[in-house]
């Protein structure tokens, strides 16, 4: 069933997603009926990528079946239709994050490309020798490496906000890092390795007091929290479509219009120009200045359908449901002997990472997989986080609103089995 015929009808009041609602919503996700090694799929790898509702699958299929054409350049009807669909998706996403204008929504490949766009464009323009970029100790590699590349090129320095053993950033240390040489603060909104929800409003406020812009890596947050970029007052926000029930290969960079206007293009090519001669090129207006080449049109349309689907359920409902699941799972896994949770921040979104005494995370993942339970094991592209906690890897279960208590029970049962195998 697609978003248009939602089982829920109009958005429900916050906190009212019942078990029955969840059972019905699960019907929207065809893959949840899959069997893995003959067992029902228990999908607890949502932080890596979320599953796709029928509304998204259908929107992509409909696009290729009856609207496919290139955008922005055609006078023929099909091209106009494709352009309209693609630009409508941009407006849906603008509303989803409450950006002031749709020109502040740049379609990119995902959070990684969004961050690389800012480091290559804003960073190259504004960062000079001796300047500093501030990141945090819990960043995904995609919010570390682009800044390292920039720092190496410019002779600038990467500074790191430390965290405590719960996985919470130390704001008093952050304050000490901000100084006249700071050019940008780039921090993750919700950590994929720990689940920590960072106090980003405070982080932004403190940076702005020093006239420093802030980029938030929202790859995880966008699926779990209601977003309002104007209320947050962030300068840049990076999102991956595939983590918010949309397709892979599409995401967005939000940027404040005045900042984006002042930035040079990231890539050159078709669509990002107003006119070209061999002597001089004039660039297109926002958002097209940053969208060189034929974009992922069907991806954009699919992402538009995904945010429409989420809005119909209601992000508040999703957040409440996921918090309930996280509390239940945290409580249940604490009964497993030798289990050490990694990431116990007071403010967390649906991530439960842990290690089991003397058992490698990959062995945990492999044994659970035999029972159809999909979790992620490894460093989660956050090697500095693993170093902080002195572990090579963790096992991570990550939740979506479509997960159930029964699935959490299956995880706990699976972990007991892992213990037995290794006892
Ligand atoms: N940041 C965080 C916090 C993430 O969890 C991820 C994906 N694991 C990324 C950035 C990168 O996202 P993508 O690979 O979709 O570009």
C-alpha cells in the first residue's frame, strides 16, 4: 500500500503509533516479508540503510514507466513532466527540513558528497594556512577525511571536540577550541556508531558567537528526528536519501542561500552554467550552480516520495516509537552476561552498539544471520570512536519505526545463543 492510501489516514497525534499501526505499516515494506536462511527477516541494520516502502518503489517505477526524460533542457512534454516531478521533490524536501527556499536544497549523491561539496567549495575559498576546522571525536569518516584533505592542501589544522565515556561531547572543551582561526565547525547530529544525539543548537549558538558557520552531518538524524534547519540555524545540513526510506545515490545538501551564493561551483558541466565561451563561463543560479550534469532524476523523485511517506506517519510518532524500542532493547540486552554497551549517552536515537566479552563482533553478526537477524558489525566508518573505547569493532543493532518488540526479543535470544556457542 502506498503513501496515498495510507493505512493511518491523516497524521495521527504524537505518540499514538500503536503495535497495530506498526503491523499495518510493515505491509508497506515488501522486503520485510523476505525469509533469510529460511527464517523471517529481522532487519536491525537501519543505520546502514533503511528499507523502502511501496510508495517509494512505485514512484521510481512510475517515473521510469511513464515520465522518464531528461530535465531542465527539453521543450517536449515528457521533459517538462520529468522536470516538474524532480522540482516538486525538491520542494517536498524543502518542507521536510523547513528550509526557507527550495534553492537552498542541492541534490547530491548523499551525505558524503554533500560534505565534500562544502569542503571543496566553501573550504577552498575560505580556509588558509594556519586556519582551523573543528570536528568531533564521534565523526563518521566522511566528516573527517574531506576536512583532512583540505587541511593538508591548505596547511590548516583539524581540531577535535573530545567526548566522555558515555559518548557525549564535552562542550567546555569545545568552547576552548573556538578561536579567531576557526573557519568552520562540522559535527554529526546523531552518531551512527553510538546513537548520541548531539546538542547541536548549543553547538551552533557557540560557533555563531564566534562568527563561525556550522555544518551538521544529518545522515542519521534525518530518519529519527523532526528537522527544522531555520530553527536550528545551521549553515549547512547533509542528508543521505537511502537512510530516510529513499533510494541510494541521492541526498541533499542544505545551505543558507547567502553562503551558497558566495561559494564557487564544486563541479563543472552541463546545467550549472548560464553561458559558456572559451574565454569565460557564467554560472547558473542556485541550486543549479552546484548540480553539474544529468542528475539522479528518479532518485530525486523517489526521495520526494519517501519524505511524503514519513510525513504521513508523522516524525513525532516515529521518534516516540523508536525511543520505546530503544529503551526496551537496552533493558533486554543488559540481561546478557558479559555484554558491554558502547554509547550510553543520555540523549540517544535508535542505535544499540555493544561488545560481548571475548567474542569478536563479526562472529556475533554471523551467528545472528543464521537466524535471519541482520545487524552490522565492524568499525562503522568511525575508527576514532573504536579507538576511544579501546575495541576493534562493535556489534550494532539499529532500529526503525517498523521494528517490533518481538524482533528485539529475537535479537536477545540470538545473543544468548552466541554466548552458548562460545561458552
Ligand atoms: N555520516 C553518518 C553519521 C553516517 O552514518 C553515514 C553513513 N553510514 C554517512 C555520514 C555517509 O553517508 P553516505 O555513505 O550515504 O554518503
